[in-house]
């Protein structure tokens, strides 16, 4: 009863502070309380035969909307014990991508009324058994389940026709390979969620024009390239017609964000939200300027990663990977953490980014040749990454030239 009284009191307080829309929404919430609790009680009784759970999809961030949901589905399909549940979902607001929302609705049940049923479980003894948590580290596919399963998302025939037509409209004919490339900058979050201070994420930002030497070489090899993003700060400086600034050119749409990312030859990114789309569609990914080190996507098959350098300002040198892991800096998720420990993150050079892009191209074409030294460098690197809630099965690789040129960072 205490929780119920607290709930009603909080609703009344919010009504007093809000406008007419808040009033109507809260009245609806209160009116649904009694029948909602009754429904949850019935479901508690029925759970010995069928167990219904309610969960919130993290749909306000495209990376979590894609990755968390896909990892959940892979786990459900892989472990028989999870199949006895009937899971119903609601979206957080605002929905980051309407096309992704439409596609998920073809796979799982998403309904706004589930939000109320989820909340009503707090008023029923044992109600926690009906709550499905979709946050935390659920986007970390530590068992590499995606590497051995097919994507849960698919395009309809009409969507494929529409996407192919859009590609032709941008000068890309059937069979022409294309890559997508994307660098995180602060504009998207600051424009969409201005009520928050996002500066703690600034350590993840990268300069998009440093990608151009690699992209231009790929174009010389017959590719077309799309600079991705919905809201971007830095403008792309190129007059190459084969490099399309999709993010700023006026053709951007929720549909094409998904279609291009899902159908590219490979995707080049910095470990940000949008690259979860090629991940869940099992497309090869090149991660550049990646940090923090321990968050490397060990589980993404056909991925290559190179890291930002951890520069010790007072000592005038880069930290080794052993030092990064041992000091805890491999898990720093706040720009102030780096500053307080005297660490500056240094971006990869345009040459490093170019080399790892070309390595991916050659691997996919079957022309890449691995040496025994390359294999030994890979083993030395992965021996330094501890298994944890972040990482388990290793299906990824580190850029070969990057390791060759940074052997000293592998010192034990």
C-alpha cells in the first residue's frame, strides 16, 4: 500500500506542475492502474504455464535499439530455457529511427500499452519476474552469438526495390560495391538531447576528413562511398563525385540510414551508435580511433580495429596496452577521467586509417596474406585483454599494419 500511495502522490504532484497534456496522460495512467494491476496478478497466477514479461527497448539511441534487441533475440534463440517466455515491449522516447522501428515490429511485439503493464508489476508481489531488463551490457555479445546466427532483421521486397532505386538515383548501378564511413562528433546528441551535458563523451570524437585518403584509394579500386550521419558538425572536404556526403547532401532518411548500412561492402566507423546497424546485419566493420580499449568489440566477426593512442602528457610517451588495462584506463568512459590521469587520446593518422581500410578490402577480396609474425602479434594483443562482462569469445582482429608499427605497445 505504501508504494501505491507514493505512486498516486507523485502523479498528483506531476499533474500540478505540468500542462494540460500532462494532466490527460496522468489521468489515463491512474485510470489504468486498477485493471492493470489485476492483469499482472492474473499473469502471476498463469506463469506456471506461460510466463509473460514486459521490457523497454532503448529506442531513443539507434545503437542500443539495434544491438541490445538483436543480442536479446540471439540469446533467446540459442538458449532453450528462454523460449518459454512471452516477451512484450514498449519503446523509449523519442524513437531514434522509424525504419528500424518498423522492422523490429515485424519480429517482436511492440505496443505503447506495455509501458503501463511494466510499471504495474511494481505493485504486485513477485512482479520483478515479469520485468525484462534490456539495458546494461546487453549490447555486448560476449558469446559471439551473432557470429554464428543469421540476422533477425530483413527487408521486404518493396523495401529492397525502393533502396535499389535510391542507389541508382545517386549514381550507383547494380553490382557496384560501396562502403559507408562515419565519425562520431558531438552534434547529434547536443541537438537531440540539449537538456544534457554530453561533454563527457568528447573523448570519442574524431575528424572525418582523416578518413579521406583511405576512402579515395577505395574509390580508385572501384568503390563508391557514403559519408553517414543524420546531424554532423565537420563538413567533408572533397570534390570527388564518387564520395557522397549523404549526411549533408539532403538525401538522408531513416530508411536509407538502415538500407545503406545493411548493404554496404563494409562499414568504417569509430565505435558509435550507427555502426550497430552493420553489426546486426553481419556486415564487416572497420573500427578506427577506438576507445576505450577494453570495450573493443571482440565478438564482431570480420571486423578490424585500431585504437586511439593513450599519450601520457608528463612523460611524453604512449602507454602500452598492459599499462592501459592495469591502470583502469582501458575502461574510462568519461573525458574527465583521462584528463585527471594526465592522458590525452591521440587520433589515428590518416595513413593508419587508410591502411586498415585497404586491409579490409583485400581480406574480403581474398588477396590479403597473413604472415606468421602477424599471427603472433594478434596473439600477443589478445592475451592482454581480460575476459569479463565486456568481452568473451574473440572473433575480431586488430589491424595488421597498426600492430606491426606499434609492437612496443605490446610489451609485457
